[in-house]
């Protein structure tokens, strides 16, 4: 699946390059600078959230599920009522106090790589603007390639 996703990203980038090349080298420069910056931001977001999920899995209290989903030979398939009861017990009700944002959650939000991506995006914008090379439509197209490609991959690639 990763190869298919990479192929979709590369093909969409190639289409963007061809379209921008029709308008000139400045358009290609704008689109590629924006694409690289947005790719770095998306990569950093993915890595940050991956680390956050891994920490939540390690810290999760799964003892209630261990009893029902035991992998021993004597295990049985739990009924839907048992699974629903366990899931409902994990859902907080209105009386449960809200848990404040933890310190490790700030780490995924303000990761250095993610901030570097935003700084690179802003610096590229100002440098292109100062050198009078900025083309807004090409720059926005470069930023939009990754989310649009992700949407197409979610629609057309079926997970196994």
C-alpha cells in the first residue's frame, strides 16, 4: 500500500510539474517549494501522531479486554453484548471530568520537524515574494497536491 501511495503522490507531482512548466519556470519553482514544505509538515504530523498513539497504547488500561479477548486454547468468541458492555464502560459519561492536555501531547503538536516545515514554508513565501518570483496560484497548487492526493488514495486504494 505504501508503494501505491507513493506512486499516487509522484504522479500527482508530475502532473503538477507539467502543468506549471506550461506557464514557466517560476511557476514550477513556486509549486515545488510549496510541495516540499507541505510534505515536510505532513510527514512531521504523521510521525508526531504515530508517537502519540504508540504512547497511548503503552499506557492504556487493557486489562478489561484481556479477560474477554484471551488467546488461549480455551478462549471463546465474546458475544456482542459483552463487547458492547466493555466499549460502553470505556466511553466517558457527562459526569466524568475532562482530562487536561498532557505534556506528551504538546510534543506531538510542537515537534521540531513540524515547526521546521512551517518555518520553511513561511521563509519560502517571503523569499519568493522579495525576489518578485511569487505566483500565488502555483504556490497554493503545490500546497494542495498532498491533501488532494491523500483524498484520491483514500478513495481508490483499498486497504487489505
